[in-house]
């Protein structure tokens, strides 16, 4: 029993737990819109773009959160701008913008050197977070929840039918810009928790679990938020005892939950089909 509660006696671990739960819930909330809008590839791409911004900021002694956030938002708007012109597809725009940003980050590291947070930024190191990191994630989570609540109808309408939303008077460009800000802020705030190489998985897996378990958007949103928070808590707890990377452990935990949800969903469908077949006969 003593072994089980040992991690909670350390202040750094309590901070790690708090930030993991906040980050998981935040990613679950934002990820619901990301998945339903078919933006999973943008989340993956932006995480790589933000890596370049964080490294560039550190190289010129600017707060990494500020530099990475600005860089991420700029990258998101570039992707939207290029893809809207229809000259090239969104996937190609993401490939160009995010690959260039990631390459810039690697180039800066090779030239400047001395970037001590390289592995933490790539793979996450939640046990090394500071009180400042906790405050940043908490503020971003609160601001994101408030923004989504304020723009709930516009976001919902644009998510399910963007063409009709635009014809109905919804400023879809503004909604896209809002999502770009939210997504860039979420990835920037959580980059040291999960790592830029794994953040896309944390954005996508909890909403997909919610989608497997319900057809209701409202319930899917809550399932996604709760799943993200629980996976963050369990993943960090296991990473302490297993001595694994925190980001990897959180993603593995979420993947196991996904496998269980998929099995439950498949069993439910099979039972429904069998019941329907029995009624026919």
C-alpha cells in the first residue's frame, strides 16, 4: 500500500498529476471538434510546426510558450490560407508548412546547440513540469472552455455543415480562425506534458472513444473530456512506477481504453443485429 501512495508524497508528482489531468481534459475537449471537423491531420502537423517555434524562441531567449504559440497560430493560418485557394490541397499545405517549421527547429539545434529541453519537447516529461507550466495549462483550459461556450452554436453548425453555415450567415472564416487559435494554444500549452510527437494522439483518441460509445454530440464531448483526464492521471501514475516516458505512457493508456471501447462497440452492434434478425424471423 505504501508503494502505491508513495508518488503522491512528492510535490513534483502532485504537480505532474494536476497538469496531466488538465491537459488530458483540454485535449479531449478540443479534440472532439478536431475529429468531427476532419482536422486530425492539422493537429498532427501543427505539433511539428510548434516544435520549430519553441526551439527558435529558446535560441533567441524568448519565452517558449509565447514564441511557439505565435508560430503555431501563424502556421495554422498559413495552412488555411493556402488550402482555401484550392491551388493545392490542405494535406499538401500542411506537409510544406509543418515540415519546413520542424526542419527549422532541427537546424537551429544543430547550429546553436545546448537546447536541454529537446527530449522533453519531443516526447514529454510531465515529471519535470513547474508550477508555471501548471498555471499555463490551467489558464489555456479555462480560456478554451469559455471560448467554446461563447461560440458553441457557431462551432457546432460549422463542424457538421460548413457550407450551409456560411450560407446561413455564419462567418466560417472567423470560426476557422478561432479553431486555429484554440488548437495552437492547446498544443503549445501541453507540448511539455505529452511531447509534440505524441500530442496528436491525445487529441484524437479520447474523441474517437466517445464517438464509438455514443451518437450524441453532447455525450461524446463529455466522454472525451473525462477519458482524456482519466488517461492523463493513469498514464502519469504508471509512468512513475514503470519509469517510462510520460507522454508515451499516456498514449498507450488511451490506446488500451480505445481497444476496450472498440470491442464494446462491436459487441453492441452484433447484439443489435442479432436482435433485429430475431424480430424479422
